[in-house]
C-alpha cells in the first residue's frame, strides 16, 4: 500500500482519477469536452448532443442522436407516486433538497441493478436526463399547491423544461439560450460534486444514489449554490455607487465575493464570457436588467483589486442574470446547474465503472491514544 504522508486540505492538486472526459487549462482559460472547445460546443452543439458526447465519448451520428433524443422524450414523465411523494415536501424547503430526495427515490422504482450491462447503463442515463428536469419543474409548481405541467412531446429538451416551469411555450431565443447554459454547465473535470458522484459510484451502488449524492454536494454555496448568492449580492449592493464600498468591506472582513475565484481558473472562466454574451442577447430582446450594470462595475473593481491574485469571474457570475430573464426563480438556479451536470456525473459514473476500485483514502490521525475511560459520574 502507498502511504502519502503530506496532507493537502481540499485534496488540492492531488489527482483522484484518470479521465478522458474533459480538460481545463486554468492559466489559459481553456475548457474542452472530449477534446472539443466549449466555445465550439456552445455555438454548434445542443445539450443532448453534448451529453451523448460526454457519456459515450464521441459525437453521435444523426440516427444515434435522433434515437437518444426520442428515448429521452419518451421517458420525461415521472410516476404519480413520485409526484405524490413530492407533494408532501414542505413548500419552504429548498428545491435542491427536493431534487436530491426525488433523484434518490428513482432508485426505489428502478431497483434492478446490472452495472455490467450496457443496456442498463443507457436506460439509467436516459431516465436521469429525462426525469430530473420534470422533477425540478414539478416541485416549483407543487410547492404553491398547483398541479405539475406534463411534459410536451412537441418540444425539445430545454424548451420543454421552460414550458413545464413557466406553464407556456417559451420564446425560441429563450429556449436556445437555456440549452446553451445547460451545455456550459454539463461537465467540469474533477470538482466536489463529481468527486462525490465517483466516491458513491465506486461502491457499485445504483446510479440514482450516485446522482443524489452529487446533487447534495452541488447544493453548497462554495459550489453550485454560488449562482443564487450572486443575485442576493447584487440586490444587497443595490446601485453602481455602492460597488466599491461593498468590495472594500468584503476584503476588510475577509468575506468572499460570490461568483469570483476558482480553484483552477486563474483568468476569467471561459463559460462566464459566453454567459455574459447570452445575458446581453437576452437583454436586447427582453429588456435591460439594472443588475447587469452593477455586475459590470463589480467585475471591473474585482479585477482591479484581485486580478493580480488570479481571482476573476467564474461560471456563476453571469448565469443568474440570464436565468432571471428566463423568469426562473432564484432558488431554481442551482437545480438548473444540476440538470446540466447530470450529464457529466453520468459520464464519470460510466468511466469509473469501467475500471472500478472503491475509494478508500487514508487520514492522518491527530487524536490521543490509550486514554482512560472516565466514569460519567466523575466527568
Ligand atoms: N472573493 C474574495 N476573495 C477570494 C475569493 C472571492 N470570491 N475567492 C478567493 N479569494 C481569496 C481568499 O480569501 C483567499 O485569500 P487568503 O489567501 O488571503 O486567505 C485566497 O483567495 C484563496 O482562496 P481559497 O478559498 O482558499 O481558494 P480556493 O481555490 O479554495 O477557492 C472558491 C475556490 C471556493 C471557488 C473560492 O474562490 C470562493 O469561495 N469563491 C466564491 C464562491 C463561488 O463563486 N463559488 C463558485 C465556484 S465555481 C463552481 O463551483 C461552479
């Protein structure tokens, strides 16, 4: 057994897997899925085609893509017993908690496990990609006491999600923009939620437990939850004039400025650049958002003060502004991240299964030895 004695908090810089799914160059601001630049996929691909690429390692032919899309369309509905279960969730609960519970519940309904069977892998991939958006949209409506909207088979993946969420067919630009957002969030090498998914996968449990554990990890404010906090922060700042004093206070009290900084990127996250462009397209068609002006000033001042330390806008900084224009409530921003990242988690699940070894790291013990047991009456 190899014993690595140096302890690295947060496993910084320690490889935990060999993977051919995605690649990041944090100094140059490059992100590739299976070797293809994110800018190219955002411009030319669709989310489902990208999901196929991530999971199976190649761009699908027309026929393969049609079949994949049709299977997903067919599996979008969720069982009424899952809807009934979700109806019992407290309306004040966070949608990420609702999603985590619902994703785990899928394992109860599809309990057959055949991890070495490619048909089982495909079925699980299709079910998860198909049903997670339906569950997110259903909780949004059911927490207000409304019935969920059934999926619309005439609509593509992103358009159908917006339809179930906002109870009307979306504008084509809105659907296209959401689809690109999903592509941008689909995968990002090794990160907390992907690692969580892989640790869970390595025990050979079912894929629904894998996704549920990853959803729970993504929910935290240092990971996927930051996109919600960006909007809260912009609201708190309130005007361009307050930006500088807000940043000065953050730096003085060592408070993180949400939507900035990244363990890997030391330049502006390439996804933030694309999302900023999408936000501008949305403002042009659907009207301006005053928070964008605050965001621009915030980015300018953060760059001025923290750019030399490699702290720049990350993927979460502009995504919330896009989602606001799509009429998506703030607490659904992270669930949308999850809808997209299911593709990456499943790609890593499949890759992990191909050469599985259970994760069992070690620790450096810092406690006592040979301590006496003190009777409760004497403590
Ligand atoms: N605002 C102010 N200071 C920052 C920020 C920030 N957003 N990010 C990093 N720093 C500073 C830290 O205060 C720290 O300074 P110090 O060395 O003087 O103590 C230094 O930079 C290193 O910060 P760490 O948190 O140790 O860096 P790490 O690589 O662990 O963190 C992280 C990356 C967690 C993303 C961090 O930048 C952060 O908390 N950002 C805000 C939350 C956020 O936007 N998260 C989304 C990330 S993208 C994603 O998960 C999808």
